[in-house]
C-alpha cells in the first residue's frame, strides 16, 4: 500500500510539474531580477525551480487595483516564497491558497481596544500581510524591487511567508512548529534573548542589520530575522550568531557559508 501511495504521489507531482513548468528564459529572468539567489549552488536553484512550479500549481494569484499578475510576476513571487522551504517542502504552505498582489502599499483600517475598553482606530500602511488561513497580500512595488532592497536586508515575500510558517501552530508568536516541547523551549530561550537585545539596540538608536520594525513584537522579529538570514546572511550572522545558527538548523540551510 505504501508503495502504491508513493507512486500515486510521484505521478501527481510529475503532472503538476508538467502543467506549471517554468521556461528556461523565464527562470533566467527571475534569477537576474533576484541576484541574491546567486549564492545558492546550481543544484539547489534547480530544486528551487521545481518547488516553485509545484507552488504555482497549488496557489491562486489575484491582482488588485487593476493589476494583472502575469507569469513573470508569479514566478518571481514563487521563487522568493519557496526559498525558505527549499529543504522543508510545501507542506507548511498548504493552509492557504490565495495570494493577492496590489500595485503598491495599501492602507488598512485598524481598531485596538485598550485596557480601559476604549476602542482606538488608526490607519496602517502595509507592503504585505499574511492572514491565518490566507490570503497572503503583497505589494508588487516592494516585490519587484527585491533585488535592490536585499542590500539593506529587506524582502517582503520572505517576511510574509515567514509569518505563514510562524502561524503553522496557531497565532504568530515568533515560534514556528517544532518537533517537540524541548525544541520549543530552546527556541524561545534564544529568540527572546535576541529580541530583547535587538530592542535595546533599536531604543538606543544603534544601526542594526535587521530592520528596526522587528522591535514591534517577537513575531515581527522572527519575520525580519528570516529576511536577513536569506538576503544578508553574513551580516546577520555577525550581528546575531546564536539566532543565525538556530535559523540555519530550522531551515536546514546555511546561506552565509556560500557567500
């Protein structure tokens, strides 16, 4: 029975790869647009291409505000989204289907209730947002500039898909699903200490490799750390060695070693 199931899965995967095969020219264009991927070995990039095809077969892209999401845009997003799960597989992304792409940042109306029960309304400018159960929202302006923004450790796609990983076991808390309670406790010990140190640096006005937005909350810190891990790995490792090592074990990747 196991053998039959494996054969069925292999056949389904082959069919999906055939349906959503990424042409050579389009893949070359994607890599040119995302030069930070150049540090990955050719065999890893070929696996990334395959994973991106499977991702495209499972997800539904919708353009907002009159934006039309073409194949080049979808592949660009898929390549970045699949980088964190290159060695994890697509299972962590199976909780949602929709990806909504806006031309630029969007303004979301928020409400928060304080300790006295008073409701405060405010506007929040978003370049991306991952919601539990989907969809994932992205600003194409930010996505399309990922090649340049990598220089300062910013990547909206990796950031939002890190939130998806974080929400794999419920509310975002900076701790993605881990194999056991011991691993979770060890993760919390590292990320809480690194987060506190990071917040102290931000409060003191010290320039940090990671985006100061990470000081907003520990779940944002995890997402910002994931950005730095993949697009500015050597700098991130130098500033947060313990956090880098933890992420390297989790993602089963060591991008700084290839720089």
